[in-house]
């Protein structure tokens, strides 16, 4: 079977569509979050107790509690990682572009732990359907703060955990 790499565009800075959702199986392993500041306007499932969408502009809001952040793609992602690293309580899901300025600033220097996910994720659309192709790039979960570090350590998602 040839799986198209069409969703490789998912990880492109040129990608216009941000609406690729975290696989529910990943979220289930990470426990309960208080806030998802970057959520679709109409979401197929909850990812946290409280959600902000583009309508509220989650980047401009005050964040609280344990935050889940699978940020919009492209250069803008750095702003979300910066905000989460300052908040220092939560977990992010991003592409494992370990050489980038964003990764050095907000992951290597600020995060408490990372989990490089084994294999490629299949993201979901806003109707709750799984994408026909994988994400086209490796993904990493990034923990901020001691609680999220311990949750990531124990979560059981296949991959390589590294405490920072
Ligand atoms: C990669 S998706 C992740 C969705 C969801 N958080 C999840 O983990 O499944 C990024 C989401 O951010 C939303 N988004 C983009 N700009 C935003 C903004 N300024 N404020 C809040 N949400 C925004 C998009 O609509 C999209 O649903």
C-alpha cells in the first residue's frame, strides 16, 4: 500500500490550514488539561476544560492552569512556544525540528523534558476524521514545569523521553 505523503504539507510553513488536530489517543495518555489556547472554532472533542479559538485569539489571552498547546504551524508557532515556556505549566506538541531557532530558544533552553514520538502521527480533521497520510515529519511532546515532566515520563506513549 502506498501511503501518500500529501500531508507533508501539514508541516510546511506555507501551509494555510492549521486545522490538524491531535490524535485523541495521544491526549488520553497525558491526563486532563485546564486550557487549550489554540483550538478550532468548532471542535469534534474537548482537549481541555476551557478552549480559546481564533475568535478569542488565544495568544492574546491570559493563560491559566495546565495548558495543552498544539500550536498553529509556521513561524507563528514560536510565539505560542514562547508563551507556554513563560507560563511554565503544560505540554506542547510540535514537529521535531531540533535545529531551528524556535527549538533552541523555547525547547532546549526552557522545557523540562521532551518525548520524541516513535513513528509518525496521523492527525485528525475538524470533523473528527483521521488524515489519510501521516504528518510527514517527526513529532515531539514538550513538557514545561515539573508536573508535566513527570506526566510525560510516565505517559506510556512510545518514544524517547529525555529530561532537560
Ligand atoms: C494544530 S491545530 C491544534 C488544535 C487542537 N489544539 C488540538 O490539539 O487538537 C491549531 C489550532 O489553532 C487554532 N488557532 C489559530 N490561530 C489561533 C489564535 N490566534 N487563537 C486561538 N486559536 C488559534 C487553529 O484554528 C487550529 O484549530
